């Protein structure tokens, strides 16, 4: 199973040391109730070869190049092991000549977000709902000192560990399988990201407060979430599904979202980007067997979801503690 002890050692002499009061026990409890496929996924990670990369690019992509070119047989073996971890949602990754063409072009989102951020160089960063960790690697590419991602999904943890193994076992990024609601308030992170999470929360204001509790004073929140058009009182509460997703609770307008952030104590709040999700950004590939955005939209009118709601539009909001 995945060993978290190196992370405990890593944070023992860091601003995160207080986390050791609760985290080891929480992860012991987590290990007792993992997904039935977890052992199989871990085995796939363990079977990946220990390859040495001669060049790693995290600045413009998530890419590693081998010291020695891999044979077709080696590439086939590695691809087979990585495909045991499907579906791959967020990417893309280019690892030792293997292209993991994920459902989401998460590099598109990064290009929208990055120009507006306070410089990440030297920062301690928390990425909430980090998925397989694509953006964590891009944060390191911008010079972050350490990135901690939290996401309770076991498959994402195994995907992250597989990518880490193919990036020379880089320990500057770590994924911890917890939800933000279970995380001890630390108040030490320079930057906290929450991207694609808020609409999955039954209590969005509680989520915003939990994010604030992890930031140091003056630290920056990067919030990316679904929004609708409308005024400060406009919120979509889907009665059933939204774009075939069951667990979507609140989709506010930008003005409403800014109001929520003000109510939870944030300051210097500004919306820096709004973009419709395109069929180029989210699409079906060979790395997932599920449906994708084209199946979630009204086939006659892509301005609407299959249920008749406004099509996915995402805003990036920055704020400070």
C-alpha cells in the first residue's frame, strides 16, 4: 500500500508540523475502508518500472524524457499498467514517450488562471480536490516550494503516485486522501486552490470558510467554479442532475459568489476570468470509457445541458484572507 511516512518526515520540521497531531491517525482509519479496487490500483503503480528521466518539464507541460529511449514493448507494458487506472480525467501527461490523453485539457484552465496569480515561487500551496494532481505539477513548474493536494478518491491517489514515479519520484508534491472538511485548520498556506469543487458541496459557505482556515493571513485563494449569468441573488439549484452529474448543489452568478466570499471574511475579491467549457477542453479519449461533455449537452442546442440548464461556464475568482 502507499506509504505516507516520507510525507510525515518531510513536514516534521516545516510550517505543516502541527498536522502530525491528527493526520497519521486519520490515514490509518482511511486505510481500513478503502475502495475494493484500491489494492489492484496500487499493484499497477508498483509494477511500473523505475525509469530515470534525463529531462523533466513542469513549466510548459507535465513531461518527462527517458535517459534511454524505450522499446515498443516497454511502452506497451507501461501503457497497459497506466490504463488499469482509467478513467484519466485531468491532464495531459507526456511521460517517457507515452501520451496520457486525459478527458480534460487541464492545461487550458492553467493558461487561464496562471496570468492572474500572485507569483508561486517559494510558496507553500494547498490544492483542494486536486484529482490526479495535474495542476500540482504545474505549480511546481512555477517555482512553488511544496504543493499538498487533498482528494479522498483512491483512484486519483494511485494516478498521482504513478505520475510521480515517472517524474523521478519528485517529493515536492504530495497527495493526501482527505476531504477539506476533515482537514485540521492549519492557517499556514500561502496559496489555496479550489478548482471544480464548490458546486459539489452541500454547504458552499462552509466550504469557503474551510478554505479560509487553511490560509495564512494575507494568503491568496484561487477559486474556480461553475457560474451562471445573473445578479447578486441568482443561484441555480438543479432539482435533479446537472450535465448528468448527480452531486451538483449550487451554481451561483459571479456577483452572488463574490457576496458569499465577503460573508465568509475574504477581502480584495475579484473575478479575473469567465469562460464557457468547450468541446476541445473536455472530450472523450482512449483513456476513459465514460461519456464526456458532448453527451452532457442538448444535441440541438449546445448552449444548454441535456436537462435544459445553462451550459457549463466557469469563473476564476481571486481573494485574500
